[in-house]
């Protein structure tokens, strides 16, 4: 059986026996979903490759919480459904990360602040629920600027040193001495570092787009409609709020096409503006659509 070329280059596609963790980590969201659906790799083996990558690059501090147990259980269910011939969701097996101000049922949503260190929501945010219903696998909750109110993602929540300085800042994967931007820095870092091909951030005044530009990935801010009844994200009990008229949830991806894969997954009924972007003429954006695979941490 043929698989999507994991290197993204022309040539003979890899076979199931030849697929390595490094190749899986380089797959786009579209390639990943196709490979799992075709049985080239299992959802569990793909998840294992992502977990290994996240652990190897844990010094980037992209994640606040990694839900290994929950992710493994979700991947196991997807593999069982495929083997049983059951229909699979459009995003079956796709590993995602979600900014830690977006509610996740049974999993802490801290907002990157000590004030909410023990807060566990009773339900998923609708945007996250739609991705999970489509078969996405939640790796965990990504780091952010405290309460999403800033653009550096240098967050003291994970610890301070003896001098009171931030001891575990979220780091840019291409230069660990630099910031990844914010406030959705952890999501952008996870995608750029190749332990998730897509994820969710939030954007009030640039918080999805800024870290995307700093980390060489694509971030999308959906419209808010008229700021009232037509707000894109109108459920105030699903995301820790900053501004009722400006807060939005938006996807990040390796490039604009992968961001669009997640965007289509989390759109649904009740969002009047959801289809508007599909009618836009092709445009240009200032993101890196392709880059050398060896230009980042660990030979990205």
C-alpha cells in the first residue's frame, strides 16, 4: 500500500514497514489522516511518535498539560473502529494541541495563571468538541501568556528561578533564546516543532497570528460578525474571556492549507460567518508555506 510521501518530496512513497517516527512527525494533517484511514499506520503508533517528539523537545515549554492517558485511549478507539469497519471521522487520528484557556472536559484549563491552577471544566468548548467529534486526538493543553493577555508567552506559571525570573519560558523552536510570540505561543511552538500538525489558539488582538508569524506557521483569526448576535465565538463559558466583542478561537497549522483543515473541522452550525471565508478569492499571506526540513530543532 502506498502512503503520502512523508518527506513532502517527490519519489517513491514509503510502505507501512518503512514509516519511521521522523517521517510521521513530518507529515501534514492531510497526509496523517490519509495514512491512518488507509491503515498505513495506526492512530496509536502515530500518537506515540508525537508523544516522543513532545518529550524530546520538552525544554521548549510548549505544553502546560500533556494528557497521555486520554490521548492513548482516544487513539485506541480509532484503531478499533477502523479494524471493525466502522465509519471514521474526517480528522480520525489527527493529533492536536489546544491553548490552555479553551475549556476541556475533565482536563485542567489554567489560563496560564495560578488563580486557575485547579480549574477543571465540566464540558468541552464547542470548538474543541467539534474537532474531537471528527476524530481528532487531544495531546494536551498548550502554554500561553498568562490569561492570554500579552504577546511574549513568557509565563511565570510554570516556575521561577531564585531571582524571581521566569525559569521555564515558552521558547521559539528555531532559536530558544527568543520568544515565540503570544499569547497562543505554545500552540504555534508545538506545530513548528512537529509534535502536532494542527491546533487551536485564541485571538483578541493578534494572539493567534503573532506567534504563527514568529514560528513560521499559519494562524487564522475568524471574523466576529457584528460583535453581537453574530459573534463567531459566542459561548462565554467555553473560553476564558478578555473581550466579549473581540475574542475568537482560531486554528494554527503548518501552513495555510493545514490551518484550513482544522478550521473546517471546528466550524459548525450556529456560526453565521462560518462559510464566508470559503468564498474569498485566493489571497497572499505572510507565512512560510514550505521550508527546509532541517532548519529547526532536531532537524525539522
